[in-house]
């Protein structure tokens, strides 16, 4: 279920997402969603009778050489296994998802329209397959149904070129067309469709199931086209232009942040806004290039603030915790809706009382 929202393939190479602790085939009737995989979150899940704890930040981030119960991670692993609670992380795959953390952050701040700020390359493939004319429509429909042929807001996209295919069935073959040992020439369609990397395995499995040939001739070709449906951050617009100070107030209220830090252009008005939950200053140049008036994120460093000042673009640092803790509310809501659509008896709880590790004095 969760993999449909944020496929593991969307995660950054350095990240560790998915099941961290537990049994991958365990039955789950009750799940708790939390921002951090703390011992307190695990205790809350245990007391609530949950079988699964879903967190945004991974419990196991770097490879473990040993599991010592005297360490915090080891204590959590031991307790989770004894209690029969699995722990799963949805981190940068949820950050980059089309309907993930940054889309939710944009929604919380009142942005309309827009899409991911980062538009990654190398995430698309072109599937080319040769199909006998009699089965071209059947194969195309099956591939569309598996998720191929989507381009932005369009689906069922394909390109078709007629031609002739030749082959000679060998000994032991079971040809759909032709006879063993005889060269055959068949009217075929070259069918081309774009497919995302995360959907490619499913699409190929479907292709091999519906294609009439015993040996299916197909290619998966890497594309450098940018994807505009997934990526880090979000770029959208306010319904109307507002003064910068009013935007500061909106951010504090929307995220329940006790205070924020501001840098760069702190006067004038704001309309085009970029956001990135957690640490998002790596997207500053892209936000600037795409004409954002403001970037809302967390963990802004001194020299990054200077860069914003020099560039003349505003930055609001609302903190790592406050720009990401909304994931608990929104992810829990998504899981409830998904379970309802599939008529699954799943109860989803939200971890309450999580706090910023920093105090402001």
C-alpha cells in the first residue's frame, strides 16, 4: 500500500527506506505513524497494540556492524522484536513522491498549483516492443493498465510504426506463428511507450504475460528527459501577493513554529514560493532560477543565508522539525483513505507529543 504512494526507488542513493525491523509478512491491523523512530514512539505503538510503526526518519541509517542493547538503536530493535512490532521508514522516497511531504507542506502553507521544485533526470525509460498486428491493441491496453504511457497529465501515450519482423523457429520451440525450421516474415507494429523506473518491472511482467510470442523482442532504453511529477521540494503560488511579514506570520501559524529565522530579501511582497521540508538549501539555486520570491525550509547555515542575501531572494528557516512533523497527520490520513478504498481493517494512529530536540531560550 505505502509503496504506491512513495516507491522505494524514489529514495536517494544514500538513504535507507522500507522495512527496518520485523517480519515482512506480518499481519497488520493497527499502525502508528511518527516522525522519529524514538523509544518513546515505539512504547506508544506497543501500548496502543500496534503491529507496525511507520516513521519518516529511518531507525537504521548507516550499516550496523553490531546490535548492542546498551545502545539506543539496539534497545529499540530488541524491544520491537520482543513486542512483535515492525518498524518501517518512508524518508526521501516520501519527500520526492508526487503526493508526499513537500506537496503536503505546500498545501499547509496555502500554495496553489505548481509541482516539484527539483525535476530529476534518469528516472524514465522507453519501452520498445514488437507485436504482431493482430495483437497490437491488446498488448498496448495491457501496458497502459500497468502504468506505461503516462506523460504529465496525459495517459495512454504511445507511438506505433508498422514494419516486418523475421524469425525462424528452432528445434524445441513452440511458435505462435510459423513452423519449425522455416523462415517467417510477419507484419508487426513497433510499439513505443514511456515508463517510469519504479513501474518498469510491473510493466515488463505484464508485457510477457499478454504478448503472444514465445520469445518477446523488447528493449528498455534509458532516457535523460526530466520528470515533472516527482522530485524534491515544491514550487507553487499564493492565491494573491502578500507582504513578506505576513508570509512569516503564516508560516509560523501553519507549522505551529514558536519562531523562525529569516534571511535574504526581507521586504517587499511574496507570491511565488518554494518549499522543502527538512534541509532544503541544496535547492536554493533552483528556486532562484525558477523565479521564486521565497524558499521555506529548515537547517539553513550561515553562509547559505549570506548567499540568499547576495542573491536578493528571501528565505524562511522554520526548522527541520516544524517543516516535517506535518508528515504524521498527512501520512496517517493517506493510509486511512487507502485502507478504506481497499476495504482493509486497518486502524491508523498518530504519535502525539513529539517535540523539537532544540529549545529556544
